[in-house]
């Protein structure tokens, strides 16, 4: 039986549990308005804390997103924009694990070792977080729980407070949720020969072998694949409830700052960026952020103001009441972000409502987002053969389907000028170059450099095992 809040274990400083969820679209969570009940346990958790409706991951993908989330800095401060970032995080940057270690925390990282921004934890624990069709259904979240629960027991018994970071991978492809989640949101025939919605997906050469390694042989219905994504979220949601229950049973739930944050979203079937998380459309930029800590965070509140990953670390320090003077800083620069506590308390309506965005996964682009407009500029041709410049009116066209770049050249130039002014400002403030301009072989093909045509990019980029894919497809026939 859980202990009452009055009897909960008290630390001089509260514990910190940061649940980072890879590839989770905010708009596929029921607490963010999704019609499918994908996150019932997180929904209930959110009622005890504050939910942020407009949190954005401005630097796509994982490596750069977590770079900001774990340091409180933007891409100019971290100098990280690419998925395949070369080398460690800059020594002048301090990670959240290093900050909390300075003030007496035990720190453990689950499922994130080897990433540049994971530097500074006392302990690193890994778990099976991938899968394939041959291996069967993939219980990623339960695998995480299996290694986390003993570690949570160990940390809870210590006199020192703990910082526990969990990286969940269920919404990240391959989407292979165990039964009954596989059929929770789908009732039909995923291999119906009359359905051709998956035809363009399986004809996209750079990804088709990867898709064949985990999608059902003969897959024809895109809605089945989307239902697997939603099922993976629901499965993970149930597993995360076990973490909440464990904290409550140990009497430390209310003395723990619990944060749920996504690193980036997922494209699914949108914009022909098939079931991945590249590009800078809002389905990738918009992420969930929910914070629960009864002592300082309002319960049942929804905040509409804009915020970004760089605001998370300053927020945690503010909630802990840790002063900058208490930390051994490697440089004069602390954070690029700001605490979200004033927004929770209603003192500040929003942080930056227009901001710089980057993407360097399978394409190298940057842009500028305002509440009304989004500009995207390709720095080299991409493998989707998309135009160099894309412009969307986010008010009239929130799904970003109508490119207005040719019809609105003045708006393009206005947004480009704002973007370039921001780049110049940040380069002057940091004394560092914009990293998106200096990525070399960001795509992992040594000596290729920047692509000169979309066809070159299409022919060069590839993930998956073609031999395995051919075998699986032969079996399906």
C-alpha cells in the first residue's frame, strides 16, 4: 500500500526523473487531443502536473535534440546539429548530469550511453530497444522496466537524491508493440491487395529494405502501420505507469520532479517522409512536455506559451532552487534557455514565439518558424526531390500541405532576413560558427561531401539489409 504524502521520504533536494521518449508526436497523445486513447496513464499523470501545449524541438534529430534538452543550450552553444555528430560534446558545455553531480546527486542513465549529451552520469545501463519481423513483437518498454526497477530500488535507498534518465524507444521505428496493442487500433486486413496506400512507401528505395525488415510481408495498408505506432505508444504508456507506481510505493513520488519530454516527433505517412523523423514539419518539431512536482508545479494546468528544449535544464535548476554559484562551470556561458516556472505561475505568457530550426538527418536544411509562418531552406538537394524553398502559412494550413514560396516571395525574403539576422547574432554572441554550415559528410558517406542533386542523394542514401529484405519479400510471395 502506498504511503501518504506526509510520510514520504524527504531529501534535502528532490529526486529528478526525466523520461525522454524518442519519436513521440504530441498530437498522437490523447492528453494533447488525439481521438485515440493512446496515453490514459500519462493523461492521468498530467492532471497532477503542468502540460505544455507548445513545446518545440528546433534541432532535428535525436542527437541535436537531446543536445539541447540535456544542456539548456541551442545548436550554436552545443555545436551539435547532425544525427551522426562527430566527436564528443564541447568541453565548455555542462550537461544536466554534471550539474546535478556538482550538487550531490547520484546519477543513472538508462538506454542512452554513447550519445554526446549523455556525458557525466555515474552509471549507464542499456536494454534491448530495437526489433525486427523475424524477432517478433518487441517489448521495448518492458525491457527498460526490467533494468530500471532494480536501479530505482538501489537509488531510493541512498541518502543522496538521484537523477534518473530513461530513454524510451517504443514510438521509434520499428513499431512492433506486443499483443494486444498490435490490434488495439486496427481491425482489418493489412495485406489487402486492393489497398495500395503502401505502394509508394515500399517503392522508396532509400528506406524500403529497412521497412521490409520489420513490417509484415505483403503490407499494403498504411493505416495498419500507423496503428502500430499508436499501439506502441499505448504499450509504453502502460509500462510507464509501472514507474509511477514504483515511485509511489517507495514513498518518493511527491518528492521527485517527474518530467516527460519527447526528443522529436515522427513523420508517419505525412509529406512523403515515410515513417521516420526527418524534415522540419511540425509533426517532427512539436513534442510533449509534462512536469509534475506538487511542491512547486501547479496541478491540472495547461500552458499555451511557446518553449523549446533549451528551456528544460534552467527549469529543473529553478525547481531545485540550485543557484549558478553552486556549480563548477567550465566557461562563462551558462544557458541559452530560460526557466518555465514563470510560465507555469502565469507571470510570463510565452518564451520565444519565433525561432531558428535545423534538420540534419537524411537532409540538411534550416529555417525560421513564427506562429503564422514557416520557412524551410535546403542547404543541399534532398532525396525527396523537394523544392529548395518551402513556405507554409501555419494558421490557414496547419498540416503544411500548400507550399506558398513562389506566391509569397516577399514573405520568404522577410523570414530569410530574420533568420540570417538571428544566425549573425548567435555567431557573434558565442564566437562560434553556425554548425549547420559545416557538416561535411553528415550523411555518413566519407568523401562524398554535399549532394549536388536530389538524384545523387536518392541513389546514395540507404538503410536496411537488402539481403534480408529480399528474403522476407520472397516469403511473402
